């Protein structure tokens, strides 16, 4: 949405979660697997995060992304604090 | 009136203005030079043909969408995902109190065929119901040709994401020139460096550039899917031609410019809120409202839909809230 964000993708050697599990799960340390590639996104850009792969975002300055995902372990619901009511 | 050979569509011969009249159940539809006339067993209604065709185009293209598509405060459809209610005055307090309201339920293929035939017959050469009023000819007058290519546009529905090999293609100058109001939108593409063998999975594109090349307005297109989560961005200009009645929560992210929303009670039309969204604003439309937007300049809006088929019943049964947030 704003700024610049790099996305690194890794094809995991071993699944870290049940394939039926929804949402994302945290990977501790470096993920074991084959590098899939790297994407650099700027304002208005959109990228695919493939299922059952590991991803990592890096940004050299404050940037904003909007993540389309499914509710899971990493979900934090803060709309009640953020929204005008 | 005689039935044509079109299966399941009851259409007349052309009337004095050259347009066919259509009948489905107890509803009858007639157009003249300026208006659409709708009659049902307990009443009649008239709409500008401009607004009627713009609403009809959305109802057809979206296959009756999620929930209620109000053409205006009187006439519309409710999607039951397999069947569709056609109603007149059903969600209008005055019609209800006067007992003039009426609705009938039809199998989706039957009402779809009737609406498709009516849209094609009533849209004249040069008029594009999906286009901004500033970018199309007028719909008025006697029957002069048709615009079948415009009214049968294929809707963008990416199964993974636009730009992924085998999925919806990126727009280019050859197919979609940049819209006059988005001439300042950067057209740069992301840097994509895929390792060999992962070209189909390491993918990105410029969504804003893609939207800057949209040739339609108020037409959410699916650019990415994550199971039932659909990103449906759209470009808006002038007025949303329908009043959308929600059967689930809908999230809006205003990505450029500004839209003013009128929000009403879904079933009665009582005023609930006016929401002015500027670039960067996020809003959730509850599952029990109807809304209509006004976009003074062409703007980019991300409509974030939850397509889970069980949602309407979960809300009806009270198992899921019509609100996305508990304060």
C-alpha cells in the first residue's frame, strides 16, 4: 500500500503444519527448504504468497501492506481498538 | 403477446418503440424511449431507463450478487444462491403498509435468462451500462441497434491472482488503455526474481496500474482468492447504480480519492449513516444494511468479500453477528 517491501519465499522441505490448518503459522529460525525467489513491492503492487511455503517481509523504512489471509494462529483482532464506533 | 423461440423467456414482439416486453411470473416489463415500466399484480412502477439498465447490468453480470440488489427503493432481487426472489415494494415501508408489495421466487436460470434477454434487447447501440455516464452514449430513444459485446463482458474472476500464469491476464495498452482520470497512476511493475521452476508461484503485479485501465465502473472484479476471501477491487465514478443490501459483512478499503456512502436499514430503508471515505480509509458494512455510493471523481475501492456459502444462514440463525467488531 505504501513504501517498499521485499518478499522472500522458501519452499519448505517439510510441512510445518497440517495441510488442512488455516491461516499462517510462525516459523522459528530459518526455514529449511529451497529458495523460490524474491519480490520487491512498491505502492499499489500485489504479490502471491503460495500455500505451504514460508515467506518473510523486509522493509528498510516504514511501509504498509494489506495481507489477505485466513484467520489462524497469528491473527490478532484489534479492530475494536482501532475503529471509530 | 406471443412467446418467442427463446427457451424459458417470455418476450413479446417489438412494441411501438421497437423494444420487446418481458413477462416472468406475475411481473411484466416494458420500456419506451425514456422509462422502464414494471407491473405486478398489486402495483406498477416506473424508472428512468438509464438507471434501470445500469442496475440490470450489474444484477446480470454478478449473477444476482450477495444478498439484495435494489434497483431503487421499490424494485429488486434477493439472491438465495439457487433461486432468486424478485420483489416490488417488499423492502419499502410504505408499500408494505399499503399492502402493495409483492415478491415471487424463481429458479436462478429462469430469471437469469429473462434478465439477460431484456438487457440485450433494451440496450441500444452506443450505450454501455457499465461505463461512466461521461464515457458512453445515452440510452434514450427508440430502438436503434444493440451493444451485445458491452452487456456480455466477461467478469474478471481470478482463481489465484491476476498475472499468475494461466489465470486472469494483466491489462495492457493493447486491450485496456489508461483511463482519463488515472493518467497519473504509476505503471511500474514489481521486481520479480523467481528461481527456476517456481515461475508459476513467484508472481506479482501492479494492482493500481491494473485498476487504472478498467473500462467499467461499480463492477467488483475478483483479482485474488484465498479460499473464501475474495479481493474485489473496482473503479467508481458517479453513482452506484444499485442499492446493495448485505447478507454478510462487507469490508471497504478506499484506495484513492473519495466515496460518500448512504447507509440504510436493509429491510426498511430507514437512514442509518452517511460515511465519507477518503484514500486510506477502511469501513465495514454490517450484514443488515443497504448502501449506495457516490464517487465525485473516478476512485479505486477494494471490496473485500467473504464468499462462505454458510454465512447467510449463520446470520439468519443468530450464530454469527451482522457486525464484524464487538466494541
